């Protein structure tokens, strides 16, 4: 098997460029379909343009809409983080803390006994 080192270099470079091209193509398609400001016709038009003339389509898309790709991706990431933080805030036990503080107040005022308090506290913590 005779495969010179330069040929290995060129093959590696072409594979790298092919993978880079695929990543860029998928990124463009992802941006097209995630962008809520584009109409369905615009999404279809960009998709056809990128499929029929892939190199030209991707390069034109990057020139026409490339500046906003990063800001749209950042907005999606910020929205996802905000949604996650809101989810954590609502489910992480703020209801438990309020319930436990209410139980402590009831016990301190003498409305419930210590045994009732311990049972209710165990019930709240188990939930």
C-alpha cells in the first residue's frame, strides 16, 4: 500500500472541510426553521435555495442573514435559561418553605401540638 504523506494531508483536509461544510449547512437550516420572524414561504424559499444551490445558497444566507444568527441563538439561549430558572423557582420548594413557616407559626401560637407539628412537617418534607 503506497499512500504518500502529502496525500494523507490532502485527504484529511478534504474530510475536515466536508465536515465543516455539513456543520455549516445544518446550522443554516436550524437557523431558518427556528427563526419566528420568517414566514413559511420564506423558510421554504431559503430551504429550496440551499438544497438546489448549496454553496451559493449558504453563502448568500450568511451574507443576508448571518449577522442576526448569533443574536437569535443568544436570545433562544437566554429564553431557555430564563424558563429553566423559572421552573426551578416554582418547583424547588418555595411552597415547602412557606408551608413549614406556616406550621412553625401554628405551633408557636399553640394552635397545634408538637406531635401534630412533627407529623405535618414530615408530611410536607416527604412530598
